[in-house]
């Protein structure tokens, strides 16, 4: 009997506590002037290229509002509009804060937008900056069109986006790409390495798959020993050795 009463008391206590928490949450949500869970701090982490001020401005959070009135999903969407931001996660930090954790895009290409300006392209084909300084190791991309030459613009061709993202993720031993030429899109996307090896990938619709094949191939051959690696014929590679001097 006593055990049964103890369980009922525990259940009533838990129900009462739950009711109190729900009441407090409703008060905080619909009575923003009551400083129980009001917004006072916004913490930002993960950003290197994007200023914290710009992230906070994009989040558009007003101090003093009820913390639980802040939509985490809408706030994340607003922050994700920024060119550098690949992903944004937003969470409450009780009792008075909201945390914004961002993942920025990795640069995948440099495109000459005009004769004097350079567009830096991040993952997903997004123009993240109109300054390429400090990113000399990022491949130059030739022959690619941009929707607009400003941050927030993007590469027009989805095949080029897929190619550059695949190339960025690939770990190709002994091969560093300094230039990607997609000028002749209908016939052959081509890579040029720092050792001046030319890699012909063929049409853009299969170029990303051939990057993976190239990655496997370079585990068995030394790419720098060849003047040309031709991957245009599916499943086969034609290797042209460098002329002996």
C-alpha cells in the first residue's frame, strides 16, 4: 500500500512540475516584457570568413523578445542566405541566449570575372567573394559562366558545379590541379596539373565520375610522369609518357 501511494505521489509531483514548466514557457512566449527567458545574448561559432556582425544582422534577432518566440528554423534559413554559409544550426542557450553554429563553404575555384576582378567560388558553385587573395592553391576555372559577378551569384552550369565539388573532395595522390578548362563543354573538360600534366575528362555530364576514376588510377601510376592522361573513353585510360630529354 505504501509503495502504491509513493508512486502516485511521484506521478502527481511530476505532473505538477510539468504544468509549472509549461506555464512558465507560455508566460515567456506571450509576455515578452517579463524578463524570465528574454533574449540578451547571441553566440556565434564556426565562422572564419564571415564577420560575426554580418551573421547577427542576417539572423535579425531583437534583444528583449521572449526567448521561446525565436524560431530556430527561420533564423537558420536567414543566416544560410549569406554567401559563405553552407549550413547554419541555431539552438537556445538558456536562460537568455541563442547560439548560431555555422559551417562555411570550402573554396573550390577561382574565376576571372572581368579583366581586373576574380570571383572566388565555394562549394555548391556559389560566389563567396570577389577577392581571391590568399587562395592561390585553389584551381583556376576557365570557360565557366556566372549568374552574376558578385557574392551570392553562382556557376550557371550544374555539370561544372558537380565537377568542381567532386574535385575538391577527391584525394588524388601525386596530382595537384592548378587549372580546370571547361571552355569546350561539348567535347572535353580538361585539368592541368602543377606538373603540367593534362587530364582529359570528356563531356561534363560524366566528368565528375571520371575524377573518381582518376583518383583510383593515381594509386597505381605516378601522374607526373605523363604528359597526357586521357579518360574520355569510359573505363579506359590512355597515358602518354613525357618525352625523355
